[in-house]
């Protein structure tokens, strides 16, 4: 029983890690930015241009509408 629980926890850990690492920033979407400032990050602000966003958010920008 202990080995089964350990294996289950290990599998959950691997699946969680895989889910987090498989996100491609170019394909991620976030919501909340207006049409006149469509670029942003998942937890950051909204910017009118991609270059402004990359300068302020360390290059982790996506279309955030």
C-alpha cells in the first residue's frame, strides 16, 4: 500500500511538472487587456506595443485579450 501511494504521488508530481513546463509562451493566452493595449503577461500589466511589454516584463509577453 505504501508503495502504491508513493508511486501515485510520484506520477502526480511528474504530470504537474510536465503541465507547467509544456506551456509555450507564444501560445499562452491571458485576458483582461483592452484593445488599445493588447500585449501583456499572465500576471503583469498591459502595453500598447510588444516592445514596451518586453522591456517591462522581461520578454514574457503574449496577446492578452
